[in-house]
């Protein structure tokens, strides 16, 4: 059963390797066609790396094959079998050098060790052109061995080649040792550079994907917060206008005028959200919140103190005011809502409290429109993440008897932290 499992894993590795190579080939063909049409430099400046790039070096063994073919090699059967084994091991090793999992597998290291033994045997037995198998051994080793073991491997193979060649050819061993060291290090350097380029390209594509994902998340949050609050205000003011119209047409027209103003402001904010350049004003958000609360029959109490705030801080606090007041208007059934902004030299705190029914238990009276406590609504979850990215925090909780409280805290100037998203794992109750 274990044998079958190993075979299955090996087949899966081979299939994955073929898929990666096919993707590289497709990218290369696409870039080549693009160059023919546009004349611009391609993204992939050469064919995808594979073991075929290292096969032509086997021509270095043509001298040994020629001696064997012409009958100049003693014990030709041994030489022929040795040549076949060497070529087979070399091909096996170099074709496994371009996939990290295959390169680091024990079977690959074992094949490289067997290749070294065969090379020493053939070079020590025949000498001459058979010693050129040592640079080929170095090339295969450079393709497999990377990192801190590369230098030791290169020096060790060079010393081994020098000793074996010295016993056969005397001072000619210097050239063999130098060729072995050079082939090992140069091959490793070229293939490591190729791997680095591929990793950088993959990292660039991943960064681009994350940037798109981040922008999509930003836009979805902005759209939710903008439309959720604005539509709630329009609904509330429309209901107020409908109630007032039969008995006080002037008051109803005031509500209709407010609806028009809120709609125009919403259009402007949506355009700014789409372009990513929305600049908010906390004072304007507090004014609109008070207007929405009064239209819903809720008494607003707004208090603000402290030093001036940075634009980013005002934008974030404005989002909190919008979301919390929208929840109060929709779900609280409150008669009074207090909004307090208290700032110091370093931190600013926003607190929004109502005297409504708080969070009803699931299935209880008045709970059909409310999410389950402890899970948190989409708006408050998004705000928690926004404030955490700016070094702040958000807490939302029901009161001890009734009502609901949303408390936010932020640095007076969040600075560059706004550009570093940090997802909060805390769960915030919402209404």
C-alpha cells in the first residue's frame, strides 16, 4: 500500500511539473507572438528552462565514445555499459533540476551520488578523454545543489577530479579540476538567477493581484457605508415628509429639500469613492447625523471638544458616525441619541449612545431585522478593520439595562499606518 502511495505521489509531482512547464511554454509563445506584432521586448526573454538546455553538454563525452567505437578502449563492454549508465544518470538528474521538490528529493541526490561514483570509476579506469566526465558531473551537481552547500560541493568535486586525473594524467589534472569547479559554479549561478527571476515575476503578479483585491475591498466598504447611511436618511426623511404633508406642507417641503440635498451629496461622495480621493468632514457628518435623527423622531445630543484632527482621522470617525447613526435610526427604537467627540493631544475618542432596546436575543421580540449578537454586521466589521489599520479600535456593545453604545478610539494623526491593512480578528456585536 505504501509503494502504491509513493507511486501516486510521484505521478502527481510529474504531472504538476509538466503543467508548470506547459504554462512557461505558453507564456513564452505568447510573448514571442506579441514581439512579432508590436516590436516590444517580451516578458520572458528566453525559452522556459528545462533539462533540454543541459543535454548538449553530453557532446563532451564524444571523445570517449569515439575511442570506444574505434576499439581503442580496453574492456569495451565495461566502457560501453559505463557510458550508458553515465548518460542515463546525467539525463535523469538534469531533468529533475528545474522543480524544487524533485531537486531536493532523496532519489535525486542518490542519482547524483551514483553519477559521481560512475565518473570516478570511468575516469580512474581509462583516463584521457574519459576524464572530461568530471566537468559534466560538476554541471549536474551545480544544477542540483544550491545554497550554502554549493561552495563545499564545488571545491570537493574539483579536489576529487584533480586527484583522479592526477593519478592518470599528471599535471593535466589542473585543467580537469578547474573545468569541474567552473562548470559547477557557473551552472549553479545561472540557474539560481533564472529561479530568482521567475520568483520575482511571480511575486510581482501576486502583488498586482493583492492590489486589485485591496481596491475591490475598499470600494465595497465605501459603497456599503455611503449607500447604507444615505438611503436610510432618505427613507426616514421621506416618511417624515409623508406624515407632515397633510397638516404642514411647509415642513414637508423642508424634508423634501433635505432629501434632494442628501441625494446630491451622496452622488458627490460616490464619485469620490470610485476615484479613491474622498475627503470627509466630521462636522458635516455630525450635522447630517443630527438631521437624520431628528427626522426619525430621535433627539440628538452632539458634543465635540479637543484639538483639530487630521483629514484621515475625520474620514474614519465620519464612517463610524454614519454606521452607528444608521443602526440607531433603523433598529433602536430610541428616543434620544448622544454623540460625543473628545480629543486630546494624542488620541481622539468617539462615543455614540442611545436609549433604545439594545440588541434583542435571537428569536425574541423585535429581533427579526437584527443579526445574531456576537457575529457583527458587515458595516461594523469593516469599520473595525479600518480603525485597526490606522492604529485605533472599535467597540460596540449593548447597555446594561437598555440602549446600545459604539465607542471608537484613534490617534489624532494616523500618519502612514492608513496604507497598511491589518485585519482585526475580534468579533463585534452589531445591530
